[in-house]
């Protein structure tokens, strides 16, 4: 078999566009690249500047190049009897067919393969499938991205890498892949079939390194084989060892295993503080800035305490990212430096783990909602099973529809067969749970912490000591979990999984299964299922009507991103229900009645079939349907609670985006004040809770957090320690904070023309002085839009790119990556860019904060909290709005300096920090940068001077 790997560069993406360069790499029968052909093509018109920017190909490059017909005379003979391969091959294939047609050749009729499909299937955990990213991950030289010959060669090498991986798979996995595509008339299916035939002829099959069960190859053995880190009859490795002796040991090991290890004063203080809190059964609020080495600061004393006393320590993070960082980076390092065996387990929410029973069921029944995409996702996961030890979805790079696929195969408590499931000993969720049960330290997240509390502590192993990292998010997460949050699709997904149409969905599957069984009652059961279909459709129709009605009640917010969920939002007050609320109530009542009917009939049917019919495939379906019915019952109750609007201690509101209108509806009902619940559930019950974050204090005081989290009583009883650690960075030498004191002020979320003009010219001039490398934080999307186009225009001649969140496509991480890779660029961001974005080193030199990050005063939760403070005769602005904004401001400021060698400038364009009575709270909360204010025109020279004074390495 011979492959031709093709790549075109073109003047655009439409069929009317022209080819300007071609690259072709030939892979011979022996899998060697025997030839690389490349040629420019004269398109007979000028190349758009955007394409020149992307590819580097100019009109000069192509002016003496052959015309399309000449190039095709050379190319066509090379395409004889080959399998055509490309990266996103449909694009190149369309241009090829067009060119063949224009030059009078017959269309290409051979087989076509796409390296994108191969990469997704063979490397299911790669974080991006972009050619440049993949090449560098694989260590392949790809010198000239977006040049056709270089792209064709890189694609050929990537393809060969995929083939190598494919051939190394266990035979059973290849057979599974081949079966998966067998019913599809696809070239990928044909190719996999060939690989299977070849593999079946091989007399020596490698059976090492995998477990084989029910026609799938898995990486891990039964979790029942997992042993505790130390044997019960072994002496305690810490008996008679003081904390100081343990830490001396660890430090010696750190020095010998990490050449760049240096002790940081703040980290030593943190380790001692955490140890004291754990051993004296006290709570601790500890603020530790960037660079402290927070994770080790709490993990080292936690492990000592846990192993010495035999008392597990629970660690909770806000983001899954931080959990992953602990898994990938910190725990492997601790394994090397801690002088005894220990186990630290990661335990996430149940929906993060694959349910093997559901997955097996889905691929055996080919239960695919969108076959083309679902087949690739299923293939990805079949290969992933040979690689994963956790079954955790964070390891998978799923396409857009992959998320819907995952929902149908994720583990969940309602449909778990427990010990009677054939997959029980292989189950990833039970593995994670068992591992947490035998671990010294368990790392979970805030969400799971509250889910556990709501499930009467049935989910997490018991614990008396808790470390909460990223603790500034705890109150917000508590509100979401102790209240109610539901989306339009929460109900729709449940309904479609029950019944999509007469062939798809769990109910139709059960009906088919029962009909085949020939059971005497199968006709009665089928008739009951038939009665359920119209009821499910009726619920869907009523739900759409209710959602439309509710969306119609929402006003649009002026400061939100289009498409952002909070673009439309409205608070609903028990004392002042909106006009026509009774109409919504009538629709909800109709829903309640119909859903109750489905539940009554469904539950009775499930019990009946279960008792009378014994068959694993049907059992599996009954379990899933029973789970879906339980979900439905929960949704029915939540909806009733929401529509009743009768709890004065709860804030109710609706949010939606203009893009998907009523289909993006989200329902929130959150307790106004969670401090009492946090106190009762955690601070009164647990022996010791350590709360840490880079931003917990306001004005060097922890009082705001103490009030928010319900820690006042612990403070009064002297059970609360607080500690604000010195930063390991020298902010006075590393950061200049500049305030242009003559800058105009703004009312509301939109700037007037004068403000926007001044901002654009100041940002433009500064960006030229800093050569891009600038992040601009906005509090309102409208203002970001006002600045985006004029700034782009102002910087066009300087070759500085402007990237805008919500304007340029891509997620936060994609935009951040583009920003880091660009030679000179300015990134404009709103809400999600204020924290969690990590751009160390030279890529970020200047951070501009356009406005102080106050939450919109009309945000439902802020409004309700303010009303509560007013009733308590407190000032909501000073007690709530300012501290919230200060913490956000500190988070934003923290984006600039990520390492001891970073050096840069922060500009605050909001003169309230120096003019208003509350401004000092913002500046006083920062970790001591050099601060100067000056007229706008002096700013750029001062910034240029400051950057030139930077240490040589950074300039």
C-alpha cells in the first residue's frame, strides 16, 4: 500500500479560491518517506494580506511560479494508485477535485484517510490535534508551519507515528475497532479491517501489559488487588520521629533530587503553621501569594500528621486543573522525597469516571446519536482503555459532541449495579473510591465536598482534618451546592435518553429487548412503554413553552459577553413576582402532573420486569431507566421549588444567553447567607480546617473571610489561627504600578467617546513600548468591544496582533496559548481572565486594569446580600462590594508576576484608587509593588525607562 500525503496553501477556504502552494509526501510500501514534492503556484491574482500573514507566502514568491495546469501535470502522475492522506483531508481533497476538474482530468477516485481521525483514536489524551502542536509533542521537526511541503512532510511523519501505535495495539482492541466501523461504508473502516486481517495472521500475540475482559483490553487489574501503602503489622514509620526530624529528612532529599531547590521563608512558615493547626485541632486562614509553593506547604505536614496519627487528611481544590497539577507534578515529587511509602489519592465527582457497563452496552448496541462523530469517540475510548489507569474523563480530548456521548457512559449512583455488575472489580469509580479509602491524603474538589455533605457523608471516606485550597471560592461553591442550579438541558437530556424516537433511547431499546425475549408478559410491557412515549413528548413540549415564557421575562444586561450565560438575567422576588408568573405556574403544574404520571407508570413497569424477567442485557437497561426516572423525580421537585418562589432566605434568579435564547436558560436558587451552614457542617464538626489562597485578606485583615465563611465563633473561642505570609518575590524591584491621574472616569459599563479614545491611544502607545506582551483586563464585555477594533487599527502598522475574548474564537486556554506563541500581541479579556491564567516569563510584560472589578450592583446574589446587610444596619458597599472587588483586583494583579525573574508594569486606568475614600483598600492590599501616579503623557516614557532598567536576562 502506498500513501500520498497532500497539503495545499490557498487564497482562502471557499471553492472559488485558488491554490498558491502544493506539498506532497510519498510513503512507500515499507513505510518510508521516499519523496517530498513542493511547488508554488501562480494564482493569477494577488494574495490576501491575511493569507500572507498566516503562511508567509507573498505575491513575489508566486509571480514566476508555474500556473495551475503546469503544476497539475507534475502532480497527477504521483497520485496514481495511492491512498490519499491529509490533515483535515476534506479541505485539500475539495481543492484537488476542483483543480482536476479545471485542468480536464478525471476526479480522484481512490481511498482517502484523515490524520485527524487517526490522531484522535490513537492519541486520545493529546490536548490539541493542531499539526504544529502535535509535531512538537512528538518531537518532530516542523520548520515552516503553513508552508505546504513542510506541512505535508510533518503530516506524513505524524501518520507513520499513528500507524506504529495502531499496530502495537492488542489484537482484541483492533478487532473491536474494526467491528465498530464494519457497518459504515468508510475508508477508515476499510483500513482498520486490513490492519485486523494482518494482525490475525501474526502467530505471536503480545498478551503482557493488558487485562482482557468481555472483549475489551484494559490497562489495569482488578482494584481489589490494590494494597494499602503500608502493611498493618508493620511498625509506624513515624513512631518516635518528631516533625522537625521528618522535615530535615525531606529537605535533604529535596536538595539531592532537585538541583534548583531553594528554601523559601514563606513556605517554611506555611509548613509550620499548617502543622500547628493540625496538631492543636485548630482552624487556620493562611494567605500565601504566588511562588510560595503552597501545595508542598500543606501536603508535607498533612502527610506527616496522617501517617503519624493514622488520621486521614482531606484536601479540596476549586478547579480540576489544580487537582491534575497535584496528580501530575506534586505527588510524584513527594513520592521521591518522603522517606516512607504513602498513598495520596485523587477522588473526583462520580460523573468524571467511565462506567464500563454502560460503555460496553452502548458500543454493542451501536446506540449512537450522531453516528459519524460518535464512532470516532467510541474508537477513541476503546483505545483509551488500553492506556488509562483512572478512567477519568479529564484524560480525554473529546470533540464537541463527545461531551454528549460521555454523559451517556459516565458513572452515576442511580444506575449502578454495585456488586452484581460483571464489571464491578474493574470499575473505575469503585477503584477511585477504594483508593481514597486506603489513602493517607485524599485530594478532592469543593464540589464533591458539598455533594458529600448533601449525601449524608456517604461519598467520601471519613475525615476530621481538611485543607481547602483556592478557599476564596468556597462560599460561592457552597451557595451553588446548598441551593439549586438547573439548566434547560438538564430536563431535555434526561427525556431524550429515555426516548428520542421509536428506535433511539432507553425505553425503545427495552421494548425491542422484551419483544425478542418471547416472555408471556412482553406484549403488556410493550403496550405500557408505548403509553409512555406520548407523555415524554408532552413534557418536552410543555417544557419548551415554559422556557420560552421565562426567557421572555428576562431583560438584557449591558456589561456581559454575547453568548455568555449571564447576558440576560433577572432576579425573582417572592414578595414581587413578575407579571404573568401565574401562567408559568400553570405550565409547571401541567409538567408536574405529566411527570408524575411517567414516574408512576415507569416505576411500576421497572419493578414488574425486574421481578419476572432475568436477562443481563435487560437488567442493564432497567437499571439505567430506573436511574433516569430518579433524575426526573429530582428535576420535578427542583422545578416546583423554583416556581413557588416562597423562601425568603433564598435568592432566585434566571440567566440565559442571547445566542441560544430559551435553550440556554439556567435556574438558580441560592441561600443568601451560607455562613451559618458552613459553620454547622464544617467548622463545628471537623477538628481542624486549613483554608488557603493567594487572596484571602482585605487591607491586611481576614475579617471579610471570617464573616463570609462563618468563622467568627471559632475566632472568639481562640480556635482560629490566621497567617499572612510574606511574598517570596521582590515586588518593589519587579513591578511598577502606574496610575494616569488625569484619566477620565466612566459611569456604567460603557465608555463615552472621549474615554474610549484616550484608552485606545494610551494602550496603543504602551503596547508599542512593551512590544505587545500585554494583557488588558476589562470588567465589561461592551467596553472590550468598544476598544477592540480601534486598537487593532492603531497597532496594525506595528505588526502587533490584538486578540479579544469573545471576538476571536477559542476558549480561554486557546487564546492564552495563541497569545504566548505570538511574537507581539495584546490580549483583551473579561471575567474569566482575572484569575487562573498563568503566563510566566517574557510573554507577559504589561498588565492593564481598565476598571476596578466591582460586581454589577444589580447582580441578584449581590443585591440580596446587600439587602440582608442593610437589615443588619451595616454598609453593604464597604462590607461586601469593596472586599469582593479587592480580592478580584488582587487576583488580576497576580497575573503579572509568576516567577522570581518576572519583571513588568501594571497600569490601573481607574483613578478611583487614588481619588475615592475606598481606593486605598485596593492599593494597600497589594504585595508592595513600586507605585507612581502621573499625567497620561508621562506614562509611556516612564514605562520604557522602567523596562530598560530590568535585569539583563529579561530586557
